[in-house]
């Protein structure tokens, strides 16, 4: 199984980025997908998740209304659209796959992890 996250970069506060995560080696449409992030010196934290069908989504409070998670099962890809970025959004962002297919926020629920993509928001 491979999860390849990309789309990170340097952006000014208030700007936007779209992260993508391409999956291979698994039946993508059966898995829930999540995005997590880890800032320097901090633990990895949950950001957003989407169920296997895309019908259910769940976000951490700090990104609600600013971030949108979506998926394209035909392309085996999950996206994280990030808007109104803040300096506190700076982190390495990881995508992860959960074989239950259901939305979860705990890292222990996820079976596979990607390598991460760095998002830096300058103020």
C-alpha cells in the first residue's frame, strides 16, 4: 500500500492550498481517508476525515469552515482544500487510510499512512 501526499508549499496567511493524496495497493473505495498534521515539537493531530463513499465528513474544530475534505474514488485520490490559512496551520500534513470505511479521528483507527507534505503559512 502506498499513500502519496503532495501539494504542500509556502503560502501567505489568508491564502489557500489544495493537498492531494494518491492511493495505490488497496481497494480505495472501501477505505475512509483522513488527514492529520504535525507541527514542530507537537504531537500528530487529526484534521479531517471522509467516509468510504464521501457521504460523511468530520473536521477538527480549528479548521471547520476553512478546510474541505473530498475524494474521487475513480482516481483513488483524497483532497484537502485549505482556505483562510493561518500561521498555526503550519505543519507536515499526512494522509491515512482506515479499512473500516467509517469516519474516525483517532490515529489508532488508521491502518496505512503516507509520507507527509509540508505546509508553511507565513504571517
